[in-house]
């Protein structure tokens, strides 16, 4: 017998398909952009993405956010902004040409109108608060527009199913969170695990979870929201800093593959047969598992390749803009060896890390298939355990931190001594350490991504302990460096302010000019 969870999911999915079919804009007019202008904009976007690589949904959201900021800078954000924004997304290749209904423009404009109202209210206590909240509002509006143009109805149904299953079997040990805290942390963890949103997209989804009309509020709701913007932004930050958040996240990451395969089976063409026939369920599970395995492998290769390219380009720029001038004119210790090592080592280290990474073994499929079968055919609730870390005494915490700092100091001391031995200057040593740390932090992220499909228990070994002992200090430094430098990425700043603004103006001019030429040709033909 099919489980209640599977029957409810399939019923909701069929209702969604029927509603979508009834509401399709098959014969409605579509938005068209000039093909030549589109090729220019798409080429720029692809080039930019190599420098500042993100996943597709993040690229779209960032493109929208940049457009909003650019229009605000030019004071062109108004009641007619939605159409040029959607056309910009089509030209850059994020939306297909001649496929977006013109009826989408008023929906996007509603979000922009809400943004204009909230940016214009004067309930901020000072300019600093106004600037902080305004940046946040623009980012949130970018996420809202991205989801309006790229709705995730199927994904939302899957996250609801995962939420229901985990909530039914959740067991929290060594702590007593309230039901509201459990609901909030499960929602946040599931969103992060299934869809990998950035913090802005996650905040927007939480806002929609708490305020369903966010982005399309009426005048009364806007007025009330405007009075509480600063406190609303602050309260969101508290939810993401909950002490047990890492434990909830580990649970969601561990179970995500099972629910993704469950969603694939339930939305597949043979869902009804899979519910009725265990053998068909097994074959469908194997098909979708292999497909996701292949996508994961291709995604890791792309992430690794673009990370290597990005580090190589960034390192070349830093070397020629900072390292070489400092060595030649300040420390007077310029060395081709140190510069060559500093340029080549980070991308080579990234390649070595990628070569070491492995996707789950064949035994992992059996574990996933068994869990999917339970979700589809059994109503017996599974226990999902979230264990709060045991509290350690002050003496133990102090000893652990002291050991960690001593390890970090010893590793850095050994690195500095070695680099001095091969004639590195102080500036070169600092740059080498920072870039190596960033590579290791990125490599750990790629490695964690590779493990996301696995339900196998990781086996501990002395080698893994020693490796972690060396990696963790560099990883901590790398994350701190990446977080700080992400706001000051020189290439991104150059693209945003020196290239993108004139390019978008040129692309719009080119489209208008070609439209003018076409109209003149049509006049002559008549």
C-alpha cells in the first residue's frame, strides 16, 4: 500500500499540473528582444560568470539585483522598470526569447512598486540604518523577482513533504526547543539542503513563509511593514544564528538525497505504477539515482574547473598589481621563483584536491533505495535525531582551544620557515598563505558537496585525523578571507561599474537602433 505521504504528494502534484495547464499563456503575446543585442549581452554574462561563478539560480538573482542597483544609481527605477528588466534577463540568456508572457510584467512591477514605497519611507532612525536596510530591501526584491519569473512550485511541494516527514519523526536530545523553534530551524535547514539558496534568497523564502504576501502587499500592509523594517531585518538574523542550527542542517543534508529521489519518482511519468508495484518503484529509483549521480559528477567538475580558473586569474592580478611591486620597490627581494610558485601553486593545489575527491560508492544506492521505498510504501514514522552537543567544562574548552591555537601556530611557523628558505618576501608569504587558505576552504566545500549524496557512515582513520589537523586551521582562515574579499573582488567591481553600465546602455541602444532600421525597411516596402 502506498504511504499517506506519497499519496498526498502525488495528489498535490496532479492538482498543480491541472492548474498549470488551465492557466497556461499558450496564445498570449510573448516578450521579444533583438537577437543581435542578445548575443552581445549573453557573451558578456558568460564571461562574467567565469570570474564570479555561482549556480544558475544565484546568477539570475545577482543579475536582477545588479540591475536594480544600477537603475537606482541612475535614478531610473520607476513604474515602467519591469519591462526593461525582464528584457535584460532575456538578452543575457537567463530567460528564453519569445517565451515569457507579457502578463508577467505587471507581476514584476508590483514587486518593484513595493520596493519603491519601502525605500521612500522615512521611518529610519539615521542615515546608517537607512543605508543598511535599503541594501537589504534591494537584495530581497531581487530574490522576489527571480522567484516570480522562475517559480518553484514542484520544489515547494517537495520541501513541504520533507518538512512533514522530518517534523513527524524529529527527536531532539540534550535540549528542549519550542515547537516554533523546531519548525523554523527545520524550514531553514530543508531550504538550504534542497535548493542551496544564498542568505538573501533564504531570508526571502522565510519572509514568504511568515508573510505570504511579501513583495505584493497592498497599501495598508506596506505602511505597517515600513514602520518595522529595521526590527524585521534584525529578527531574521536571530533565526539564522540559533545554537542548534548546525545540528538541524546536518540532519537535512543527510536526508536530502532520499527526498530528492522521492520527488523525482513522484513527479515522473510512471509515478502511479511505482506506487502500486515495488519492482517498478525499484527501477524508477535506480534510474533517477543514476541521473542525479551523473549530474552531481558533472556539477563537481564544472565547479572545480571554474574555481581553478578563478583562482588562477585572481592570483595573476594580485601578483602583478600588488606582490611584484611590493617585492621590487619596497622589500627589494623580487624573485621569479617565489612569484612563479605563488601564481601556480593555488590552482595546482585545487586540482590535487579535486583529484582526491570521490563520489559515494555503489553500496550507497542500496541505502538510498531502501529509504525511498520506506517513504513511498510505509506509514511507520522514522526517527530523525537532532542531538545538541554536550556542554564541556571551562577547563576542557580552554584546553581544546589552546591545542587548536598551538597547532595553527606550529603549521604557520613551519610554512613561513619553508617559504623563507626558498626566498619568499614577507608580502609574498602573506599572499601565499591567504590564497592557499582560500583554496583549501573551497576544496573542503567541493568535497562536502560530493558527500551530499552519501548515506554511508564515514570511517575515521589516523590519516584523516592528521589531514584534518592540517586543513582545519587553513580552512578557517580561508573562509574568513573569502567572506571579506567577496565584497572587494577587484574583477567584480570592474565588471559592475566600468563595464556593465556602459555595456547595458549600448545593448539597449543597439536594440532600439535595429528596431529603427527595421521600421524604415518596412516603410520602404510599403
